[in-house]
C-alpha cells in the first residue's frame, strides 16, 4: 500500500495495548475498552491507527515476542472487524511481531529502532511493499534519557537518517518506502525537542515524509507544569505548528483535538 500523502496532514491515533506506557498504560487492555477507543478515533477523524504492545517510555523494560503478539494481534483483528479501510500501523522492533501483524491486517511497520534492533527486519521489509516508519533514538529506551548529547541535534539526526537510508538501499529497499521520525523525547532534552520542532522543515531535505510523535510527552509537562493527562491542548497546539511547517503525519493520543487544530492550520496555510 501507499500512504495518501498530499496537502492533507494525516493524523495517526495511538492505541497502546500495554500495561506500562507513560500516558495510557493499562487503559486499553480489555476488548470493550479497545473497541471503544477504536470507534472514538475513527469517528474523530483518524487517518491511521498505530498499535503498540511494548512500552517505549524512558527506562522501560522489553517484553517477550509472545507477550507482544498476545497484545497486538487481537487489537489489529478488532480494528479490522470495525473498519476494513483504515490503515493500521504496527509499532514494534521485532520482525516476527511485524510479520504476524501484517498477516492480521496491519499495513505499515513503525520501528523506533530504524531497523537496528532485529537483523531480520530488513528482510521482512524487502519482502513486503508496506510503508516503513523509522525513528531516531540515541541509545535504547532503558538508557536514552541518561545524558543525551548532540553537536547539532537536527544535523546529527539528519546524518543518522542518511546512513539508515543508504544502508536500506544497499539492502535492496528504496528510500521511497520510508517515513522518518526525528524521535521527540527519545534521547533528547527539552532543548533538543524544541530545536527539532522549530527546525522540523529541514528534515524534508532528505526526501521522505516526516512524522512527529510529540503527544503528551514530558517536555510539554516540564514547560507548562501539567500532568500527563492534561497535555492534549498543548499537544494540539504543537500539532498545528508542525502542520504549518510541512510535517506529513502526526502521532497523537487525542485524535479529535489534533484533527481540529490541523484542519485550522491547513486553512490558514491555504488562504490567499
């Protein structure tokens, strides 16, 4: 499949079927809760639903393939029962999880390791034609926030993606398959995150669509003094800013607020 990327910014709704995600861990673990959240996101205008079964918050511990599959596959099947058309992204670093998720109805691979953690992921990507989201992260979830450092955060991240795209090409995968994610909050200080958002348009120079995942993250809370469940308005404000700077996809928890903010930003951008 191909993502329909054009003048419209796509909104990706987050469905975490985890026990320990930083914002909504444990909220969407029962079938009824998952179904209600799916319906809410679709009705609110989500363009994509991103399903994750392993928390990637700072200092998170990994989960087994078996546990991750037991979480994500029922959720993907439930989405497909309720909507045959909405694209589904599988948020995983494990090739086996990604493969079985695609078999169950997912259409996109979202790998926060940029295909680095599982040597079999590049083979799966080569065998399929699905879009692949690759993210920048300094370190791993268990240590990424210990002491992140960059010479120039935007230039360093761009160099990282150039290396990843060149490596993928050497392994038979076209750069046209990829969406790049600068990795807000993944091995970044508040200042790094703000620099990425201010200069986010620079990532378009790499020739790939850009996705930003800023929703409810700690830098918002630290700047505004808000608890994690009170950050959706600020998230929507950042979403509007990103939409006006050329970001293609926004990954968020509260779909409705971001859809409204983004549509307003697009109207302003398109005004004469």
